[in-house]
C-alpha cells in the first residue's frame, strides 16, 4: 500500500516521527512525505489537505494521513 503523509506547521514534528517509526517497523508499505516541515508558520492545513487529496485522486497514493495542530481544520478541508 502507498501511504502519503502531509502536515501543517503545527503537525510537522509528529508527521516526521510517525514516518520514521513506520519505516523502522518494516511493514512493507511505501510512504510519501508531501510536505510540511514546520519551518514556516504560514504553512496552513488547507494547502497540505489539497496536496494530499490530489495525490490520492491522481493514484499516487492509496491512502493519506493529514496532520494538523488541532485536527479540526484538516477534517473540514478534506
């Protein structure tokens, strides 16, 4: 399974940690990091929600995990 990850500035550290743990677990999935590195406080969830949704729609990923500071905005954006 191809799983894409994206995060806004508030969720970037958690995204990075989650990706690292999943890769170490060796589950046989492929992971794509679609951005959000936490360096820009103007990185907001709608930008990354769109990026993630388009990747799934285009068949570049089977599933996606979007991480934002509260989870509320991300759930509305998708």
